[in-house]
């Protein structure tokens, strides 16, 4: 079974993002970048499935600038077999990403697309669902547990009321949540081996996908700073402040 794992290059989750002075977006100058944490979990799960003998080939794919090769090298060091980089020097919206991934799926013919539920930079949480819709495949989102048996994927997902278990016939799209696994650190020998693994460079034009933006960012701003807490004398005072001052009741 072949598995396709999309990965995205984002600001490292340990870095505090800075908004550009003109509020047009997030400042990426001289900022540490790394693989999206949810995508890292997806790569780890694909590698574990390969170690169990269920998966035979793992193909990672990234859409972004040439520097995204570093992210793909990380996936190769973790255990992916080969990678595809679709070189794009502009911000790509979820629908365009889904269309590009659809083209890659049609070319590679994987039985499973395993991807992060969302990217921590834009938090859209839309690409996996859009991809499944474009392909006409079943989808299972927010997976906290994944089991493959034959042509059926059984996914456990966390919902407000507890746990929900779904089954989907392959081929399918599965998006992963944080509690699915703990990604491994790539060892030095695997990092060295990853340098020799192939990365196939493509462009959006190779897949015939139009990247014209359909969304417009009006303004990007930092969240308001939290004010200091206050003490209330009793429950009635609390309810009064929540209703009259906070406006939440």
C-alpha cells in the first residue's frame, strides 16, 4: 500500500509570531521554520504503518518555496521513501492546495492520504475535507487512533461527548490529531541517508492548477492583551459583572 503524506513548512511552534507593521500578514524574515506539528504526526503514523508491514511506500509532498526542501528532508529522515516539492512562491489557499494534492493523488495512486488536520499558521482546517470532496473519497478527520485492515480504515476521533469510531473503505483521506502518536526524532544516520533520497521538483503549471487567490486578507493583528483579574464578593456580584460588564450573559 502506498501512502501520500502532505507536509507544510510553517513558523516553528516555539517562535512567537510577529505581525508586519502594515498589518498585511505575519513577518517571516529571519524566523525559524519547521514542519507543521500535525503533519509531523502524520509522517510518524505512516512510518509506523510501514514498520508493521502494512504500508510499502511513503511519499511526502510539500507545496511552497525552494526552502520547503528542508521540511521534506525531515520527512525523509523520519522514514518517508521519496518526496515531491511543488515549487510555489506565493501564499496558496486551501482550495488550491487541495486541487494540487488531487493532481498528485491521480499521478501517484496512493490508497491512503494521511495528513495533519490543520496547519498552525493559518488554522484553516479545510484542505483535507476539500481534497476528499474533490476526489470523491471517504474522509475521517481528527484521528486519535488509526487501524488498517485490508481495505478498511478504522478511525477513532475525539468529539465533545467522548470518542467516536468510524470505518472508511480505502482509498480514503484521514486527517490526524495531536494524540495519535509522539513523533520520533530523526537519527543522524537517517538524516545523512535522507540527503540521498529523491525529491522530485514540480510546479503548479505541471498539474494545470490555477493558483489565483479567491480570498482577500483585510488585516492581520495581534490579539488584545489580557487585563488583570478582579475579585468578586459573592456569586450575585459575579453574575452581575458577567452580565453588565463582560456582556457574556
